[in-house]
C-alpha cells in the first residue's frame, strides 16, 4: 500500500464530514430561498401599500368633492 491511501476508518470519517457539509449546504440553500421569497414579498408590500393608500385618498377626495359639487 502507498502512503496516500486511506484506511476504512479514515474513509468513513471523511464520508461523515462530507455528508455534514452537504447537509449544511442544503440548509443554507433553503434559508437563502426563504429569505429571497421574503424579500420579494417585502418589496411588493413597500410598493403596494403606499399605492393603495394614495388610491384610497384620491377616491375619498373624489367622493367628498362629488357630494358638494
């Protein structure tokens, strides 16, 4: 055997380390996807809320003006 070959114990140790790394990568990917989704929702809310408030104010103003004129 050469000095560069692994024993079964070393191979199992590295397999376990790699599985842990794969699990962490999958977890980070899931968290990134969740955060990206939340950011999209926040962006929509920051655009939509002021727009709807302005539309409501314009509608209320138009209703009041219509009552008096």
